[in-house]
């Protein structure tokens, strides 16, 4: 084997363009000839990287070669006996080639970032690909600092967020949120998946979204604008329905909308939005039903509105961050 041929063989391995036989030869050579002592010119990083890549493939490649040997009845290794000897002679040249090549192989692990929107806050996030996210109160997003050479753009959501995803047909955007996996190429949609709620909901504003339960990929659905996928954690059931989109997206503009919601559910939302704790004097209060819309209203305005609608109810501040609701549900 000439120096030129050897350089081509090594370069082909690193660029994943050499044949199975060539890969098996290089893998086996590394493993069999104690080559560590001959690579003094390589840094620990370069050697470990080269060794790791080769050894990561050896079992799979050898298995394929052995299978073909059994079928054909002859050995595929015989043509490489002379090459091993040549490789030993030219080892110094091949190492020099690796050190001089202008393309240095580097493995950069993405740094995972965590952004939390505390109670009473809304947080805007722009990812490295330009995707824009508005994180609702009491929610957390985990995402890489760069998607780099990843096959997909993957993040994790706890709580609620609105996504405006930058289109990239070759690199899908994937959101893990509790029991659901949401996959898109480029679209805008809302995910509400607070751990304490028994319903997780994905609502589409534009484009097309695929929503799949983690436990059953076959139960996935595809939804389009003004459609919503609802996953019930209690019975692990997924359903889709047509919805008035604004009702589920208004929160990002500071609008709270309740449509025949129980006061218990209303209290949960207000606690997240305003960073307070709302206690109730009796359990019956939690079953009162509320229908109302509030546009960037102060908490005091909302509380006054509720007790005005429910004539037998009143509220009092126990402290700056604690409210007590008293009375009954009389209209």
C-alpha cells in the first residue's frame, strides 16, 4: 500500500466514505496491534476520539463481515494480510497526515439551559435557531444552547408555553411535556402541561402538529389550526376537538379567560399569574362556577369581580401574598 493509498484509507474512514472491509481492517488493526504506543504525536484528545469512533463500529461491522463469510464460504480477510504489514511500515506517515489535515474533528456537547418563569411572570425566549417561545407563569423550559449538528431540535417543557417555531424541514422540532411528545417542522402552537393538572392540551395556531403519548406511539394524532389534542392523565386517553383558538392563546397577551370554570381551577390560575396563595374557607366554594374575561387586570379587580357576581362571597388578605375566600356560591 502506498502512502497516498494509506492517506486515502484513513481519510475515508473519518469521513465515513470507506467500505465495510476497509473499516473492519482499521478497527481490527487498532484493537490487535497495541497501537497506543505508536501514536506519540497525537494528543490524548485526538487519539481517544479516533479510537472511540473506530471501536464504536467494530462489533457491528465484524458481525456483518462474519455473516457474509458464512454465506459465501470464503474469507473476506485474506486480501488484507499484506496491507497490515504495509500499514505497520507507514504508520508514522499516516499519523502525520492526521495531524496535518486542516479539518480537525471536535466533539462539542451542547450545554443544557434552564429557564423558569416564576409565578406572576411571563418570560420570552429566543432559541439558537430563531424559534420564539413565550413561557407562562410557573413554567420551566429546558433547551440546548445550540442545536448544532443534532438530527432534531429537542426541548422539554414543564407548564405552559406558546411556540413560534422557525421552519426547518430537515430538522424537526420536538417538545417533551410530561406524557406527551409534540413534533413539528415549523409552525405556531400552545402547549399546556402543568404537572398538577390531569389534562394536557396542545392547541395549534398555524401549520400542522403531531402529538403522541410517550407510552403509545401508535395513538398519535395530527392536528391543524383551531384544533386541540387533549390527553387525560387519569385514563391515558387522547382526543382531538375543534376549539376557539383565542381562548387558549390569549394568556400570552395578558388576557385571562374563564368559561364555566370551577372556582378551584380559577384559584390555581390566579395563584400562578399573581404569585399568591388563595385559600378557601370551605370545600363547597371550590365548586362555584365562574365565566369571565380579564384583560391585564390587577388581582384586586378580579377578586372584586368574583365576589360581586357571587353575592354571598367575600375575600380578605391574610398577608401580602395570601388571600382567603369566604361565604358561599349564591348568585
